[in-house]
C-alpha cells in the first residue's frame, strides 16, 4: 500500500491506528526515523519558515513519515496559525511532533543546558512544562523526547521516569534505568556531516559500513537548510527507499521494538 497521508487524509482518517501499525510490522526493510530538530514559530508570516515548509513538502512528495522536535517555548508565543498547522500535520499521521526542551539554550562557558548540569527539579519542570503546553495549545501530548544538543546527565532519566507518557527518548543514555515501556532510541550514523549539512556520500559510506543496525535515527535541522542541502537530503531518502526502508515515527519504532522483544 502506498502511504500518502497528507494527500489522502480522508482515507487515512478511516483507518485505525492498529492497522497502520500492523502494516509496518508486516513489512520488511530498514527501519528509519527522521529526527528533525528545532521547530519554532516564525514571525515573518511563514509560520514554520521556508526550510520547514520545504521539508514537509519533500516528506509528502517522497511519501515518508518524519518527526519534528518543537522547542516548546514557541507554544507560549506562537499564534493560532502555528498551532493549527501543527495539529493538522499531527492528525495526518505523517508527522510526530516531540518535546525538544523549552529554551534550547546553553552556557557557553560551562556547557550546561536544560538537561546537562541542571537539577532534577529543573529538568522535570522543563519536561512537564512542554507537556502541559502541548496539551493546552495543541490538544495532544508528546510521546517522544530528544534533548537540546542531545545533552543528558544522571538527572535526565530520573526526570523522564516522572513523565511516563514520554515513552521514546531519542539519542538518550542506552544504559539508563527507565520505566517499563520507556525506550531509548540510540544513535548510529549521521545524516548531517558536519551538523546542519546533509552529506549523501558521507552518509552512504557510513551506512555501507554499518548495514545491519536494527534501526537508524537520522538527525536533521531543515530549518536552516538551503537548496543544495535539501538536494543532499533527498538523495539520502531515495537511497534508503531503494533499500526498502520503512520510514517510521519514533513512537511507531518504539512500539515495533517492544513487539519484537
């Protein structure tokens, strides 16, 4: 079945979540999650910004699912147009939005950030603030988390255990003690080399050196990509499609891994 969630939203709405998960479980191929970081509200009239709009267009054109991390302070100052666009994409089933911290700031001298060097109470407050804003402004709660800068320290898993609805932790501590049902989705290879620059040849080299991973979580920052970087990204997507990749959301991958174990 060809999956075109945005272009055939009416058809999708008639399908149960269970059937969508069943299709993924019955398929064979690589398991891939696109982890796109740093969405914020743009005040220039574009709502998401040109880069994010192009990223979503490509996801639709290539018929892939993607995930987008929201810097959650944008839910404090965004407009109804911002919230409506997020809700529409969420409802399509093509995009999973996830908790990417509240400020996405760090101290350049100490290297500390929301999830590195912050107290347990501060980290928990950051997580719960984002969860509360999502429920209030978007009408749904995040089920996945990825920290700004992929930072973590011993207080991070402690805080996550207090937020059981966050069941997927992308690029988290794979040795962390979490609640039953909470899963760390680890990192293997890089889409962007260097950061913010998709690099097809470097990705292909690294992929062919690591062809047997159980899954691939590919980090992206499309809000800052130019035309050439998007072309590199599309090359990566098409390369993976040729290998029968299944592009999943983080929560779908989490469910798949739990089913297999």
